[in-house]
C-alpha cells in the first residue's frame, strides 16, 4: 500500500545505502539518456549551448510531423529538433522547436508553470559564469541566491529555454541523495 510521505520524510526514512524493496512496478532503467527543452529559436539555442558549454551537434531532425504528433499526443504538432552531445559524459540535451500545433509559437512559459523544466549546470563561480552567459545572450530570471550548498540562479537562454547555474562546494560534483 502506498503511503504518502513528504520529501524530507522520504530522504530521512532509511539509512544511507538502503535500497527500497521492489514493489513489482520499478523499471530497469540504466540512466537518463537525454533531457528535452522546448525552444522558440532552434538556431539561437544550438549556438548558445555550443558556445557556452561546449556541446556538439549529434543529430538534426527536421520536419517531424505524424510521429511527433502521435508521441506527444497533440494533433497537428510538427517540430524540428537537435540533439546535442556534451563535452564530457553521455547525457544529451534535446532542443525542440515546434513549428505547428497548439502553442507552437508561444514564448510565455514561466519557470513556475506546470510542465516547465530546466537543466542545471555546476560551475566554478555562478557570478562569473552568469557574466559570461549574459555576453552570449542569456538573462537572469531573478537574482543569485546564496544557498547553504552554494549560490544558484535561473537564466533564460537564447531561444527561450531555462537553465540553472549552480555552485556546489566550490564547483565539485554534487553527490546524489
């Protein structure tokens, strides 16, 4: 039987290293393959991610129609997309520009809207990284906030997607809880 717990209760409910029993519903997923971000200017987005973070174009798919409409469940949806390969690691970023269908031209997505998303990047210095990204056309959505683990800020990248810059322990990799 499912028991509703707060996030804090879930984090603190078992000692480190404890694995939860298999309830028969758990998937055998090895890792996340990519994260998709909807943008309104595909070219500007590709340029930003390649210039700012060193991503490289891995795949370009233009004019997706019936298959994308079927997959997303939105009749008449059409899109172009680019998969970007990171300079290190394997997790790719998929940039998607919808060219037809409901809301295809919408640029008003708030970071607090249901379904909005972002990709977070750990950097050595949030404030220095923000200055550089502003030169590439990104703009902060709010101010840099100093959390106990380090400062962070949300930015709107060229093309419209949202990214987060975060500094964790002087830029070290974050351990997953």
